[in-house]
C-alpha cells in the first residue's frame, strides 16, 4: 500500500517529552564517557612510552634463573618408627607417611 499522506500522526504526550529528555541526557553522558575514555587511553599511551624510555635508560634487569641441585640422602633405617608414627598422628595419617613408617620398621 502506498502512503497517501492521510495517515494519522500520534499525539505527543508528556511521557514522550520525558523519554526525549532521558535520551538526550543519556547521549550527553555517552559523549562525556567517550571523551574521558580518550583521555585515559592517551594517558596510558604516555605512561607506556615513559616506561619504555626508562627501560632503555636503565638497561635490562631481568632476573636470571638460578638452578641449584641438592641431593639429600636419608638412611631410613636410622629413623625411629615411633617418631614417624608420632608425626602421622598430627597430620591425619596420610598414606605416604604410613608407608614411610612401615619402611622404617623393615
């Protein structure tokens, strides 16, 4: 159907005015937030470039890994079985410590 210009227009109500005001306020707030976001992004970029510049001035201070290998050997035949049993009583008797106590016993 073609629009013949005879369509009725809706009457504006007070609610329409409130809705228009709310939309206008929200658009204004969105624009404020966009401006603030652009400011923060600019500041972030400035701080990043400052940090990169400081790194070049100070040199590279990466922490190098230190590898230390220490081998400890324990003669379980010298460990008292009662000591292991006493330790397991505090720890809720996990299976590994119970196995250790049995190993010391043999």
